[in-house]
C-alpha cells in the first residue's frame, strides 16, 4: 500500500516520529548527492520484520510505501487522509 502527496513538512515529521519510535534507517539516498533534499530524497526504514520506503521529490512531495497493515497504522497514528492511500 502507498500513501502519496504528503506535504514536505508533514512527511519530515512522520519520518522523525518513526525514528524516535525505534525505526532505523536501512538505506537512504546518497548524502553526498548534490540534489539530496532539493530535488529528490529517499529512505528505507526497518523495524523488526517491517519495512517502509519513503520517497520525496519537489514535484510530488512525500510518498510512503509498505505493507497494508503498517500503512493503515500510519494513517491512524499520524492522522493522514485515506484519500491519498492506494494499493501498489
């Protein structure tokens, strides 16, 4: 399942909140890339057996992709609109 069109600041808050909740960065867009955070960014977070993929662009803002149950939990926990959620 995927949540799309999350405003930049809101997506940053979600990413920070998950990190505080124990999610670890397993992979990220190269920190040395000249366009990181300007045109594009991405992170893969892991906690136990769960994985979330965050991707950001200056055109479409944040999208988060993961298992249905984890995405549904994010929708509730961070009060996101289910209108932006879609099946992969």
